[in-house]
């Protein structure tokens, strides 16, 4: 019943898994025969946090501040919603036997986890390089496979759907202000939550 301790780290693993998809994005700038390659920084947190820091440090007339590195990518988990379209029989259960030990639990409960990914850059070419390394993989769905972290021995295939892509250019202030371009990608991950697991195989 409610109050029975159960923690399978599902949300934790979905955040780690989602972020891992974007932790190897590169940016390349060519000047003559020389090509500069840099890895785009990735951080968990709301884009407002980085926008506020850009506003604080973005005055080009100030020499006593260190500018925040651009481009960069940030992401954060948003809303979590129950998905009735993927509902399974609430009375069915899963049984997992390993050696002489049997674990038993009810079928997982489907929930959609929304993620927002923000691409911040100083110019459009940098942002488009990053964007083109992401979009081709979502048509509009990409399936992420995660190893099992439950006592039921289940590996999880989590579809991630790209819902929308929007762009914002803040080139409205004076010439002393620092310009930045913000591309925002909205995703939905179709996750599953598990309740308590009975280690004896009896009644849950």
C-alpha cells in the first residue's frame, strides 16, 4: 500500500540516459587549412540559469568578468504525466527467477517524462552545427536502451519523441550587450515506473 518503500532509480536513469545522448557533440571551425575542434559543454539545469548569467556577464564594456563559454547545451526534466494509451492490465505481474531466488512485481505503469534541451550560441552557424548533429536521429522518435536497474531483471527500451524545435534571437539590445541565439528542443520520453517488488514470490 502507500508508504511501502520502493525506489528503482527510474527517473534518475532517464535523466542520465537522456543527457548521455548529447554529451559528445562537437563544433568545428575552419580557417584556411586549419580546423579547430571543440566539444560543446553539456550541463543539467534550466536555461534561465544560463540566460541570467549571460545577462549578468554579457556587458562587453566590463573587463572584470569572465564570459560564460558559448556555445553550450543545457537540459532539464519538466512535466511528468501518466500515459493511459500504454496502460497494461493492473492485475498482471512479472516474475523473475535467478538461482533459487524469485522476485515478483506488477506490470510497470506508463508515464511520459518531458525534457527541454537548450542550445545557446553566439552565432547562428555554431547553433546550426549542433542542431544538425541531433535532428537526423529523431524521425521524430529515437529509442534509448537502458540496462535493468530493478529486481525484475528487465531492460528498458525508452522511446524519445521530438515534439518541437523553436529559435529565439535576442539581438534587440545595444551594441554593448552580448548577443546569443537560443534553440529550444522539446522531447517526451516514454518511461515506465515499477512499484514494490516481492522477493519471496508471494502476495504483493
